[in-house]
């Protein structure tokens, strides 16, 4: 009788443990926005400002990219560009179609609030860029 009671007592632990692996598969980007500092430049008067690259994930496969002045919510610079993405957490692949070229980005999530991508700076060096959830 004690063995049956013991088995009944530990049974719920196995049920909860077996469900925990499903948590990673439910991660979604839909409705989320991430931003990173892209570069620093100057306006026509010589005043410096920073440009932020912002990605807004509008569905399970579509993303919008914008450039913003001085903050992730700052004034738009140029047009919003459309793109697509695939997510196999922790891997994220993004393709932005800007009318001239297709820019492809391979990203790795560091956690659910941050992912890292690499691209070449204006000076020609390959640099890491960490996108932070807004």
C-alpha cells in the first residue's frame, strides 16, 4: 500500500517535468519590436546623431524595418522596408527587401529579449549588433 501511495505522490512530478520542453517551441515574434544602434552620422549642419535600426515583426513570417533618429522611437529616416523571416529558436533569419537589394541577416538569440546579428559597418568592418526588445 505504501508503494502505491508513493507512486501516486511522485506521478505529478513526471507530468510537470515532461511538459517543460514544450515551452521553447511556443516562442513567437509576432507583435514584438527589437532595435539596435546602427551607426552615428551628421546632418547637413554638422550636428551628430545616431541611427537605430528597428525591426517590427508583424506576423509569423513578415517583418518591417525602419531607421530612426537618436532613439528606437525617434523620427523616421527614409521609408519603412518590408521583409520576411524564419524563426527556429534560437536561430532567426531575416531578409529585408529594400527595392535595390535583398539584405539577409543571420541572427542568434541570446535570450528572449536580445538577439545578435553581424553586418559590415560603413568603414568595412564586420560588427556585432545586439537587438533589444522594446
